[in-house]
C-alpha cells in the first residue's frame, strides 16, 4: 500500500514538474521586435528630411586682416552630390557674433 502511494506521488510530481516546465516555456513568447520599428522610423525620417551638408575648403588655416580668402565648396544631399542646389551664401563671422561680410556664390 505504501508503494502504491509513493508511485502515485512520484507520478504526480513528474506531471507537476512537466506542467511547470510547459507553463514556463510558454512565458517566453516572441517579444515585439522593436528594432524593426526603429529602422522603419529612421528610414521614414531620412526620406522626409534629407541631410544636406555644405563643405567649404579654404586655401589657408588662418588669415591676416585685409587678406583675400580663396575657397571652394560643394553641397551633398544624403552623402551624394546635390545637383539641384544652385547658390550658397558663405559669410565671415567675427568673434562677437556679427556677420562681417556675406556673398552669394553659385555652387
């Protein structure tokens, strides 16, 4: 009689452990993949607000007062040359923040 109750207890414990294992495994459902949502949001942002950069190359690192400044520049749109950009307006700012001179140049 005692052995039958031990067998029943053993079967009950095995069934309980298997039930707990299956219940625990079901808790690990595939989570919402947030990386796809971030990538989609960034692609949407890039398409709606393209990144435009203006590069300006100067002939010297520093200038004295009255010297002529020689420069060349180009514009990129999403790291590709921007053909539709017609003019750019570089300006020379002084230490106090006011604009010394600005000119419109064709790019």
